[in-house]
C-alpha cells in the first residue's frame, strides 16, 4: 500500500511540474478516441444506408427524372420449398418429389406528361417461373436404396426404394412490352378521354421431363395382398426438353365520352394476333440398356434421335369490341343505370403447340412375362421382377406417342360475350376512383399483373391409346 501511494505522489508531481505537456497529452487522447468513435459510427451508418438503398431498388422505387417524367422500377422474387411433396401412406420418401419453385416478377416503366392533354406510358415487364419436381435422392432428402419406380395398381402404393412416375423441371419466360398514349379532348359534343395502345408479348415454356432409369413397373396385387405380381412395364423416351412459344401482338383503342353530366359512353376495341408454334429442337432418348440391339420396329422408332424443325401450329387475328354506357337516373349520382357489351378472347397459353409438338414425354407399355406352371421359358427365371432381357416383355398393351407433325392451321380463338345490364346504387362509403374488377376484358388492361388470366389447363389430348 505504501508503495502505491508513493508511486501516485511521484506521478502527480510529474504532471504538476509539466502542466502544458500533460494537458496536450490528455487532449490528444480525447481527440483520438472521439475520432475513432466517429469513424466507426460513420462506417456503420453508410453500410446501413447502402443496404437500405439496395433493398429499396430491388423491391420497388420511383425516380423523378424531371417535373413531367418519372421512372418506376419493381422487382419481386418468391420461393416455395416443399422437400417432401406427396410424401404419405402410399408414397414413401424415395418416391416423394422435391419442389423448390421460384417466381420472378419485374418491370421498368416510364411515364411522361407530354402536355396538359397527353400522357405517355411505356413499360417493359418480365415474369419467370421455375417449377422443378425432382427425385428426393438428388437433394439428399432420401439416401436409401434407389431403383426404378414401381406401383401397385390395386392399392396405388409406390415401392419403397423406387422412383415416382412424374418428374419435371418446368421453366417459363414471359417478357412483355407495352405502351399507351392518352389524349383528352373537350368540345366534341362533350369531353373525350382517348387511349391508344400497343402490346407485344412472348410466352415461352420449356417443359423438361425425365424418368429415372427410363422405365417404370406396374404391379397388380390380389386384393392388396403382397407380394404383387408384375403385370405391366412402361418404357419412356426420356429425357425430353420441349420448347413451345406463343407470340402475341395487339393494338387497341378506347374512348370514354362524357356526353353530359348524366350520360357517359365507353367504347373501344382490341386487334390481336397470335402465333403458336415451337423453335428448332432435338430429342435424344437414353434407350434401355437391357434392350440394346432389339430390332422391334416400334421400339426402334420410339427411341430414335430426331431433329424437330421450327413450326407454326396456328395463327389467328381477331378483333374484340366493347361498348357500354352509364346514365345517372336521378341526377344526384345515387342511382345509375349501366349496360355494356363486350367480347373476350382467351389466350391459348402454349396448349395448342404443346399438344402437337413431337418432342415430349411418352411411353410404350408392355406386358411382363412371369414364369408359371405353363410358362417355363423366356420368362422371369431369376424372379427379380426386372426387365433383364427383351424376352421378358411382349404384346404392346398401350401406345402413348405424340403426333408426328401437323398442318399449319388458322384457328379462331375461343371467345365469350358479356352483356349485363341493370341499375346500380353506389355504396355510401365507396372510395372515389376505385371500381371492382369485372369478368369483361378492358382494352389496355391486359398488362403485367392485370387483366384476364390464362384459362385453366385442358385435358391432354396429345396421347393416342390403343389397347
């Protein structure tokens, strides 16, 4: 203790003897520590600001270029993970599907007020969809025995240790260019709000399909009692990677004509052109190793590698009109009579091209030859219920193949008419400027995320059955 007190006294005497030097030393330490704290805080603040800016631009942002011009940017990415899709009592983990789908949605839009009567809108949008359904063993979700898929037709039970019968890796791309010009004109027997627009889109679908080992076994148990007897064998032409395109161009116009304070007339039309087909592509099946050298003409044609040339399946040019009016019966905007007539043309998506494209998953179904009291040769002698030789399958039971080419056709798009009419009483708390979506098609509203949606998928008619 005595030594500590002596040391403290000596230090105080030294500080007191050198007052100026001690003061400068203290000030230097204070400035140094303060500077370090300020720099660290500044760096952290800049990092946070940069991070916020990046997140804002990735999400959505509006850039005011000038008083009359602005650019709007939007981007959205959505993921869905279902690593054991279908897993359940009849589907073991080996036959479950791994889904990790992603949707990309984005746009960049320029809007410009040209003058007090004209407004310009130019937009480029993009939608991408990636929808894989893959074997769980590829992603490490399942790590047990792995072999060709097998299913009991009586119980729908998949074999534990085998694949499913449906895998895919769908990729869809939809870029779109859209522009519209609005023009307001007063004095032509009322006021007019004209709109003119142009729309161009591409819908490209790449539907990759494969079947593990290119073969699938179909058992038939007696009342669900195992073991089941192998009854049928499906042989696939996989892998396949077909591309299908729908090219769309449209021009439209509309006018909202306010005749007077009580009567408003709306009319317009949309001219649309569709081109359905596919680009050049290849198909190269793997073949079945156990059937190598088999000269059966049906099998040989089925497994033949082919080049498929670009082809247009159909083209169509249609015009969809619409006209309607709204009349204020009482003059106080409380009771309005509305009526309209309109046509809506359905987008074919890629249904027409997909049904005709010869590049696609298909199978040949054969009867499996099991040994019995009456069949003792050219049958499943080793009892493993697998196709070890071409002698174990016979009699094509079912042929499922795609059409081998089509004639170019001009087809009219399916359409519907909407002709509702009636008296409308607005709600007291209805927000001004908003109106509910209706089933009719409004020219200019078939934009990214707006307007009519693609029709639901239809039954696949591309397969030909022969039993």
